[in-house]
């Protein structure tokens, strides 16, 4: 298979990131992927290599500055400029802010905000030097919501969303496109990992959004040069479209209800 170029996908071990990487590999892109768990990253790497592309894996904790530097050095060592960067790695925490662990929330800020900025800095500089490229940031539909029960996570995704929109404007004449992917609740391990697996949204609200379809819609928007996309179900798209019309008090009540324990 002739390579279409090099793509970076962070958080590619599972979930949306896995499917972003898989679909790019199916389309003929060589990959640099990152993940925090060696076993999962190894399996993902094997899956993608089976599609006939070159795959380089980096295992590290992107909440740490040096890990981001090491990942970027891995990208540089691939020997070709990035055509695509999917800055996708993220972390969440469910629960009322007064009761949730500070250490976890600082990790959310470090990963969702800090690592996003860190990797974007290197990506943008390289793409500007090579004359173009495409960047996909995984934000969330919650980035535009009032979100009790996910206060720090929602704020971090609002950061990603507005960062992506601002970069898009800054780079509009450089040949670099920037797209924000805004998934609704998705059928991944995210809610279990964030301690929200027993909530209404964690048990009832996510099956309508499958990670492979979220990734497909995200990449379609990326290649079309769109500013953002709500993914993936019709319900998610309607919720996104109505976001600015729903009063904040109603948004808050609805989201708080979704973060309550599901009825047994």
C-alpha cells in the first residue's frame, strides 16, 4: 500500500482514538499512536499494522511534560511531516466537585488542557513549516453545556473547543485546517474509568453513539475542512444544534439528572 502520509493519534489504545487510528490506517495513512498502557497499545498497533501501514507506538503518561516531549520526538523520528494530527487523549471524572478527588481533577487539566496545548504547539509549527495539514481536536458536546457532576471535565473540554476555534481562525491562510469533534455520550469505557459507570448517562445514554461512527463522522468533517461536528446520533446532533437555545438553568437540571445513579 502506498502511504498517503503520516497521522498522529493520541489516546489510540481504545475508544474513539482507536477507531480514528484504524480508519486512517484503512485509508492508507502511516501512524504514530500513543497510549498509557503497553498491552492495549501493543494490541492496537498490531491491529493497525495488519492493515498494511507503518505504525509507531509511544507508551507514556501525557499528563507529564517530558512524556509529551518524548512523544513529539517519536513523531520527528518517523521521518516525514504530519499530514494529520488527531489530538484525542482525554480523561474524565464524575461526581460533585466538593466530593471528587483533587489529584484526579488536576490530571484532567494536565491532560485535556496542558497536553493538548503542548502537542498542538509542535504540530502547528511543523505543519506551518511544511505548508499545510489537518488537525482534529476531540472536544465534547459537554464543552458547550453547564455540567454539574462533571464540572472540571466540562470546563476542560470547553477549553479544547475554544482553543480549536481560535487556532482555526489564526491558521486560516496557512493551509492548515482545524476541526473540533464533539461527541455525545459514547459507548466506550470512559464512564467506568471516570467513576460514572452507574449513572443514567453511563448506563442508558451512551449506546446511541458508537465510537466507530463518532470517528467516521469526525474524520469526514476533518477532510471536509469543517469547523466542528456533533457526533454521532441524530439525537446528539439535535442536542448540539439546540444548545444555545436552552436556558442554562434547564441545562443544569438536565445534566445533573443524567449524572445521578441509574435506577436498578
